[in-house]
């Protein structure tokens, strides 16, 4: 039975989702790292928030683990690289807390513009310092968004409602999308120079670390304000302190910090700084939403193969998964055959091309290609699946290309896989019978109609009279029963292919005998 462990505090409704869908679930928040490592080997899925650290050591103790679900957007606490290498899908919930985080950024902007925290504290202390707290209007000001994805676009919408002008820097923001949401797309340097308020909505990566650097702060408008409700590490806090202390910046509002929990930070001593303890997603609605979303996503994946919001794998919707399943199996089988034949010839793979024709051309290709890559690489590298296959191919400088041909040829649907090595190029093609049964139809340009079997023998030979008799007799003398027998040839007297389905693995001694037969060029056992 599929089992999931929830190791952080999640809504009881998430637990119920797993149970309602027939998944055994254990709710054990607060485990020590050692205790978690001691039990993780029993589980197929792990659901976490931010407290659990999903490290390489933890995953090494989890041979059954297939998916890690992070209830929230950030995956800083998950070693995604190690997860990918081990073929574990990592999912997050980027939409469940988007509105909550965007609203917090807007709230921080108001608090900063009108000095609300200090004004509240002063009034509660019995003072009436009306003249002390002189704020600024947001109306007509320019808001600069660094990052304009899910959260950033919601902030833009709210800011436009306040009649602010919104400019945005995001490498993935298209001009069309910018027009749709009503923002002006600009370069980072332009944004820094023009914005009255800058708010950050980007993940922390090596490229975004200290995106608000000392140099960037120096180029910001005098009197500008900075808001960070995204990730600590995006802002050089020492440089920010100096700019606030000198008066170059009018203020900053921070929900996240380089070191968390942030219990001691020089910024806390400045009056023009508003701070909250990482509250961006801290609303009852958001906590419920992300818990329900991660439970649904993990259950979909474990039960049907549907992939939503994965960090390290192509998405497959619940509607797509049943339709894609036979195509993914076809791609895996073609890849497995190509990989085994390549391994038998010790070829270094330089490129893998996958062509989709007819019905196959209309599908979501990324998971199909990932399945094909896994099939090719597994015989050569061992533990490879759809998650880590694209990464492994990239690490080995294997060029991967996809092409589609929407028109149907001889078959209504066709997938052709080509492997290019230093010394040869070999292609294999297959189709689906009745839309669900994989069938081999071509090897190296030679038509071969054959079903895939768990055990097969692939033989290439010179097309001469008498070969089939000698080959069949060699198997018969060894007591090898032939389940299926398929032939193909390039031309009379030319290259020929013999593909035999067997009831079990081919014994080494019998294989050596087949390889020693006259006219045999290659004999390779296959297992699927």
C-alpha cells in the first residue's frame, strides 16, 4: 500500500485527503533528523513545510521515496539536486499562498509609507505625536517589481488599483504578458533608478543572491523605499543598513532575513525599518490552501502519475496522465531497446533525437521524451528514471532534440527514437495498437512488426538461405522455446534483422553459440 509521511504541521484536512484516496498516512510533526531518517525508508511520499530539512542523507535512507511535497512556494529546505539525482519528484504549491503573500507586501508598503507600527506604539504609550509621523501617499508613485510571476502579478494588480505606476523586471516576463497585466517591462538598472518603491518577488538562486547589492542601493532614488517579502539573501543587509542610516533610503519593510529566525539584527534598531517574522504566508486561508493543494498533488502523482508544480520534472495534468501513459510506456520501451543495443556496442552517446508523428505530435512531449531518455540511459547508468534522466543527459553533454510532424504517415501515431554515437546513428520506431498497446515497427530503417516481450533476442545477420533454419535449430538444441519470431530485411540478400520473443532470459552459453553461427553480425539479449 502506498504510504505518505507528514513530518511538519499541516491541516488535518490534508491527512483526510490522503485517507479518502486510499493512501496510508502517518502524521508525525516534530521528529528529530535522526528519528526521521530511522523511519523514512517505509514511505513513498514525504509532505513537509519549512521545518523539516530534506537532505541528501535523509534521501539516502529512503529507497522507496518517490515524491517530496512542500506545502508552500520555497524549497530552500529541500536538497533538490540530490532528490533529482535519486529520481525523487519535488513539488511545491506556488498558488496556495500567492494572494496572502502579495497582500502582505501591500500591507508592508502601507505600513512603511505611513509609519504605522511606530505610530501605533507611540499612541498606545499615551503620546499624541501627530506631527512626528508624516507619511507619504502611494498615489502616483512608481512601484518597481523585481519578479513578476504569480505573486508579483497580484501585487501589480493591487498597486494599479491604488493608481500607482508599475514597472517590472523579470527575464521570463513577455511583452504580451506585461501588457495584459498593465505593467511596463524594463531592465533591472532602469527599474532601480526609476522606482519610488521596490518590492522583491523572486526565488533565491545564485543569480538572484544580493540582487539588491550595495551598488544597486547606491543607484536607487534618494528617498526610495524597499520591501522584501520573498527570500532572505536577496538584499545585502549591511549595505541596506548603511543606506537607511545615512538617509539615502527613506525606509525598508522586511519579512525575510539572511539568517532566520532573525532574533538579533542591526536593522531592528532603525526607526525607518518595519519588520515581521516571515509572515508572508501566515494566514488561516493560506495554510489551509497549501496543505490541501500539496496533499492533492502528491496523491495524484502516487496514484495516477499526474505531476503538478514539480520543481524537477515536466508537469502532467490529471486529465493528461491516462492518455499519456501508453505513449510513455512506448517511449520507455523504445529507449530501453536503444540503450541496450548501444551498451552492447560500447558507444558513447552524443545525441538523442525523438520524433513524434500523427496523434503523438498532439501530446505533451516533455514527459514522453523524459521517459525515452530514462529508457536509453538506464542500461548504461543504472538507476535512472524520468526525473533524473534529463539532468543526467545534460551533465554528459548529450544533445536532446524533439521534432513533431502532425500529419499521419503509414501509422496514425508514431514515435521514432534516434541515438547518435561517435561511430553510428541508430533509429527505432514504434506505434500503439488500439491506442494502448506498444508495438515495434522499424529498426534502423528496416520494417519489423513486433510486440515487445519481457525477454527478447535481437539478431542482425546477412540475408542468405539457410540462416533461419540454423538459428532455430541452435535454440531448439539448447531447449530454448521461441514465443514470437519476427523478421525484416533492407533488401534481398542485404542486411536482415531477427527479433525473437523468449520465455525467459537467454543463457550465456546459448548466446555465445548464436553469435558463432555463420552470417550472424550481432546478437544482443534484451530485457524489458
